[in-house]
C-alpha cells in the first residue's frame, strides 16, 4: 500500500475575542517550510521523516518548501540528498532550491513527488551555483510532477536542473518552462520529460531560453539521453544553446507539431541548435531565423570545442531563413571526416533553404590535400529545396561544379598558400569568408 504523507491541519486560526482573528493568523495556512535534515554526501535524509522539516511535521501539499544554504545559519550544509522512498507519495505546494544549495532527490520504485507550485531553482540575488537533481530508478518507475520549471535571473553562478534515470517520468502540468541567465536543464539516463499542453495554463507545453546573459553564462537545454515531449521550444539570441544527442528524442507532446524556433532576439548573435543522430522526430517543425545556427554535431557546452565528425538523420521539416547558418565541420579525409545530413524518404522530411541562408564550412584545424572530396548530404536529396550562400575562403581552392547534383560534393582543387591557410584559421575557428553564392539546381 502506498503511504500518503500528511500533517495536522495548520488552518485552525486563533481568535482574540468575539471571533476576531489575529492580523497575522492567515500566515498559518500558507507557511514556508525548510528542509533541515541530514545533509551532505552519504548522509541521506528521508522525505517522510518529520524531524527533517523545520517544524517537525510532514508537508501535506499546501506548503511552499525551501532548500536553502546559509553558511552561518541553521542550513549550513551546501548539499543535501533527500530520499523519497519506495511507494511514498511526497507532496508540496512549491519547491525552491536557493542560495547556492545543491539538492539531489532520489526517488525509489513507485515513489512520486508532486508539487502544485513551481520548481524554482536559483532564487535569491547573487545566489551562486545552485542545482536540483531528480534521480529515478533504473528498474521500476517513479514520477515527478511540477506546475512549472522556473530558473531565475541573477548574477550568481550556473543554475542546473537534471532529470535522470530510466524509470523516471516527469510532467510539467502548468505554465511554460523559463530558463533565464545561466540556466541549464539536462535530461539524461533515459528519463522522460513531458510538458503538457494544458489548455487552461499560460503557454503550457512551452520552453523559453532567454537571451539574458548578464553573468556571461549561456542558457542550455541539454538532451543527453531520454525523451523530451513539448509544444514549443523558443531559444532567444546568442546566450541560448539547445543540444540533441544521438541517444535522445525530441518530439511533440500533442497532436500538433512541436515548434522549435532558433532566433536572434534582435541581436547579432543567434541561438544555436546542435543536433546529431535520428532523435529529431517527424513531429518537430524547426525554423532557424537570421543569425540563428543549426550545427551538425555537438560541441562541449563549456568550451565550444568539437573533436570528431557527426551526422544528423532528417525526417522532419527544417526551414533556414535568410541569414541563418547551417554549420558543417571537416575533421579529416573522406566522408568519415565530415559532418553530414542524411535525408530520410519520409513524407515529412524537408530542408527548406530560403534566400540568403548560409552554409558555413569549417576546417577545425584540419589541412586538406589536393583532390580530397567530401559529401555533405546523403540519402534522398530531393528533399532539399532552395539555395545556399557558401562561406568559402577562396573560390579557386574548391571545385563546386558537382555540388548540387551529388548531394553537396566539395573537392579541393588547389592547396591554399600559407597566408591563406592562416586566414582560414583566423580566430581559431576556421570561419570562412563569404565569397560565393551557390544556387541549388536539381534535375
């Protein structure tokens, strides 16, 4: 039998005389409770132990629960590991991880954690690196439900929420997820996260990665391993990064397509969507706006570096607007040394290239030799519509005569002079100057 957690009612209001209520009496019905249980690695605290809560009473779902760090106060341990035991039903009126606290919630088989309020990570100005990890079982199942995931804007360190574990299912039941300055939302270990498209909630099923970058940290939605189902993902400006690995799936949470929008928010640097593998589901409609980037393969989120070629299997629609960038990198000789897009035969597959979209060909420190060639697009290339502007160092270096008919075949026809090679790698990125416009002709 599952064990519901309950506590005595807190709403029996004290009176003065003749039924008059104390002015502060209503505070008893909406208290904020603090976790004060055993903290630190290897010293677990059970959610359903009354002594672990600030008033020695179990929360019953009406209370806003806070997990704070205060070096000189009663909450002096910076980390906490909290276990929601097997078949336990944990309830909260909100979850706030604040002031540099790092909390790991371990959910055992058939455990559940339900919050009718927000999961708020990082609240408190200059709170420093703050994080909440929800770890589900590898076998069996556990559930987390929250109204909204909200990661606040402040000038402190990175704010991180991670959902991990093959048996963990997470639902956002209310308003949109908001990832502000320095926020990272990570899906790993096979966990499933669904943002429900609830009709009565504002922008339900949506994810917003805002362009705010006051602390120099980007905002990240990192899909390492697991499934994210949503209605809309909107990445604003150069502070936003969305990554989809080959072990993750991105799909719609409803009957309509998931709208993935990679925008620039009026800035010169657009957001980035980095993808590999075949997890970009047919139910996703992707649009990359001016200065936004679609990059094949994943970079290190901290350094931006890449070490090897990758590929993306396309089975959905991607539209590249004018000024948007498709980033493809060369790492070595032959097709194994280049990023590729493979086009499936699915009816939903399409790469729609609008006038002025750029193909950015990067060398990443690789020096090509005369006669080397690479194929950038494979599979059903009839799914490509439109034209590219190509970013190339020197038209004499590349033979592009067969580019359109062979799926993006580029050949080195001349080795750059040393001065040209230095220009090619200027800034350590291999960014190539725009010198040729290429129309995409197909038979």
